[in-house]
């Protein structure tokens, strides 16, 4: 088991965001956190990453920080390098893997461009595909947002292959059609 969450709760400005949420994430498992906009999906992820303090409950994560990859809903906040190629290379630590990511994301011709010039969907593809190259445990906030149907299909296939061969993924969604490939569903 990678993660064990026990009865965590969060209140902000006297509003219960979520309460008594419990679940586990096993090795080689896809876990979907599903809920409407404003239901607390991102807040829950932030609590699990110790970016937001939870009110009560506990969780145990059996991994170190360098084994966890995270892509929040707005990946432009994660960009630190001047070019697409440098950004991807910094995430995967391997030039062959970086080229593989650029090819899968259809970014080979944009390697010298600023990552900020990419569309929302291209930024998302860049981060998700890069993180799948190296980390054991992934946390994706709305990974299928801003993607066309072909890219969604490819990311779902990549997530399923990752689960089978490398590790586990927690992802959030507010769209019912995005829950069906998960092994476990947490509803907020």
C-alpha cells in the first residue's frame, strides 16, 4: 500500500469542504476522486501533499518526496525553464525519455519554444507524460481537462500502462465519463 487516508476533514470559513474521508491507494492502482466544482477535490490533494493543513484525521504515505510526481490543474504554475525541451528534460532527467515525451505530446517542433507559449492542453500533456517517465506515485488534478478526444484517449492509455508497469495514480475529475477507467472511486 502506498497511501492510507483515515477520516480527514477540512473546513474553510465555517464551510465543511469534506469530512471523514478515508481511502487507500495500493500499488499499481488508479484512484479517482470525483466531485462537482468546489467539492474539495483540489483541497484534498493539497492536504495529502501537506500544502494545506487538514482539520483532523491522518494519512500515511509510504514514499519519499522524490518518488511522487504532481500536476495540478494549472500546469503553467509549474514551469521553471526557458524552453519546452529544457522543461521536459528537467522532469525526466534523461534525454532519450525527454525526446520520447516530446514525440508523444506532438511537441518535437516546439522544443526551442517557451513552455508558456503552449496551449493549456499541450502544457498538461507535457507534464503528465514527463511525470509518468520517472515517478512511482502520481497525483493529477483534472488531467483530462483541456485535452481533445485523441489526447484524452492517449492519456488514459498511458495511465493504464503506467499503473500496470510502474506505480499508482490518484486523479481528480468533475466529469462522470472520466471515472470509468479507475480501479477505485472516491466521491466528494
